[in-house]
């Protein structure tokens, strides 16, 4: 049966590659023409279909592009199991932290316009961050002791997660607890109101001393608003989504698009059963939010996100539309963490961090066929993308299941994609 499935998928792929693109504007090519094995991509299909068949996933989509052409685009399972709605290529997913690179691009567009320098203090544009304090201890009576920050938080600190901020919803440090107690994790407020609240809390550590994943990109979103004079949703739409043709990407899937929003599921820790998620982190993405989260607020499709990724792989341009200069994209995809800095797996995973992307420094430590210089990120609900300049390759997986890393989906995707590259074409033309 496995062999039959692979053969059938191969036939389907050959047929898709020869069809016209009137209904599907994505540039398509046969995998073999771009140095990728049809049979091994079919094995990727079979692997992720098995997750669905076993009841581990409700549904997913996977997309692989090489040399600017989409060579694999598949969907599996159901968009909504209870409603009996099958998954489709144009399904809309909650991409959570895959929002972050989009916010980074928005900010760097303003950087190219001379609106700021990476070394600028954040307080130059957001005065509420002046005179930052750093957590020291909590006294027996509950009084929080702080010390002055050694130096101001810079915009570079925000973009590489060394600002001293934390996330509030994932950790349990004293500062995380303060975030929860004082409304920092409440998104029923405007971005301007929220930024003042987080700025009022002590930092978890001295700026520049650690890498800690945090609300830093949400603060970047507020910077975009202040520097551009536009709300974050307006900037994204007018300056990024419309120019790139990302018609299904935004802070909500409203109107007719709501029917294409994939249900979000969670795996029960005890029973391992899959059920629709309505826990504390649930957000109704069929309604416009009050706060536009640059750190995790967008929904998108695999095809839309490919357009964003291809723009970056092309050096900031897609179909004649240029958002960034090639030098700026290289700057974003370059590791900016000082050697020996604690955080991001303490160096064990061979990763550095650029400007809102993780960057592969040591492929041997990262494993799964990763290439040096690859840059990537993922979302809380197990979405993933990566851009590999050396192989001229983009890979995207969209699904909506919690908790993060409940299955090795991201590692699986990397393994199957790189296994499909033909040895003679493993680097770009």
C-alpha cells in the first residue's frame, strides 16, 4: 500500500506540473527539473498523511519551492473535523510567531528610509522605556527590588531578543508573574496602551546579557506605528501584503475567509486525544483584535507565506516589487549574538539569531540536513518555515495543533525535504 501511495502521488505531481496556472498563480515546476526527487517528495506526503490517519493531526499543508518555483504543494486531512470540512491548499492558519519576521521586515523598511539606527535607544521613540530597571529580588512582604539598567535597551536588542524582556505566558520567573499580575498578558488594549504597561515592569536581566524569547517583537510593532504614523495592520496591508499579493494574510480571517480558517486542536497530555482547543491562549481569529500583535497575531496561508519567503530569498524583491535591499536582507539573516551569550539552547543547537530570524551557524549541531546560513522560525501551533540560500530552497509547513513541539513535525519536514534533494544539485545554481 505504501508503494502504491507513492506511485499515485508521483502521477498526481506530474499532472499538476503540466497544468496551466490560471486558477493558481504560483509559479510551478516539476521537482525533477529543479533537482528534487519526485518519489522522495511522495514519501514526505505519505509520512504526514500517516499523522492524520493515526489521529495525531487533524490536517496540514506542506510546500517546497526551489529556484523560485513551487515543486511541492500538498494538503492532508481536515480543516475542521467536527464540521467535516476537508483541508485545502488555501486554508488559513494561525501562524503565531511566524508573524515576527514580517514585523522585522516592516521595521527594516523604515530603517532603510533612515527613520532609526539599530544602535538607537528604544526610549528615543518610546519614552516609556527610559530609566529601565532590572529585577533583583522580592522581599518577604512582596516588595520588588530592582536596580538600574547598565545601559539603555536598543532596537538591536529588541530584534535579537536581548532586551531584558520575557513573555509572561510561557515562563514562571518573578518578572513573568509580574506581567500576568499587571495586565501585560492582556491583549484587550491598544498596542500603545500595552507598550506602556510592559515598559513599567522591571527587566528580567540586564540588556544584552542574555537571549530570552520575549514580547520584544510586539514592542517592535509599536515602533513601526510610531515611526510610520500608521497602525500596524495598516502598515502591513499597504506596505507588505498588498504589494506581495498576500491576499489572505492579516490579523483576522473575517467575512468569507472565516470559512477557510483551520480549526485549532490540542493533544491531551494524558490521553493523547486530539480535540478542538479553547484554553487560555485561545483567540477568535474571525474577529478583528483590539491589539495588533507583531509577535504572534497574524493568520496566513502556505501560498501567501511563500510569497513573503521568496521575496527574502530573492534579496528583498518579488515580481518586480522591492521591499528591501539585498544588503538589508543579508543583515537580517546574519547572526547578531555575541559569542558566549547564554540563551537560544546555550549554543547546543548550533544556532545564532539575526534580526527576527534564527540563523544556522553549525549545521552539524542543528542536524536534519540543515545548511549553514539557513534562516527560519516557527509558530506556537507547530507551523514552520525556513529559507536556505545555499540550496535556493524554501520549505513551509502549516498546521494548527498545540502544544508546541508535541510531535517532531519540524524535524520530520527538514529530514524529508533535504533527503529529496538530488546530490548533484544540493547547492544553488
